[in-house]
């Protein structure tokens, strides 16, 4: 379940530094999340840190990228192995 940032984003810059996988970057108009890097903080934290700090609640589950906690853990392990 990679996350996405909706167009309600106010570009406040608080989510990007919180992402332990570097999945968040500035897009053309709003911040965006790279689904291949997003593990919803599985392997790092109990809750997605970007969601925790977002002041406008514009970070939601991407309905096109539904992944189980187990799949997110495998993605996390692959990201760690590639570093």
C-alpha cells in the first residue's frame, strides 16, 4: 500500500525529510511519493512518518498500489540490500 499525496498538499516541506526511504520529492506542483520506494515506513517505524507530520492530512493509501505488510517488508529488505 504505497501512499500518495493528494492535490490538497500545501507544499509545507515537512513530509520530505521524514521519509526514511527517500520516497518523497517535490513534483511540478506538489510533493509526490515514489511507490517503488514507499514502504509506509515498514522496517523503520510503526506508522508512516509522513502521515504523522502532515498538517492537512493529504497523504492517503494509493488504491492502485495495494500491498500487504508482508509485501512492504519484502520491499524494505530489497531497498536495504540495494544500498
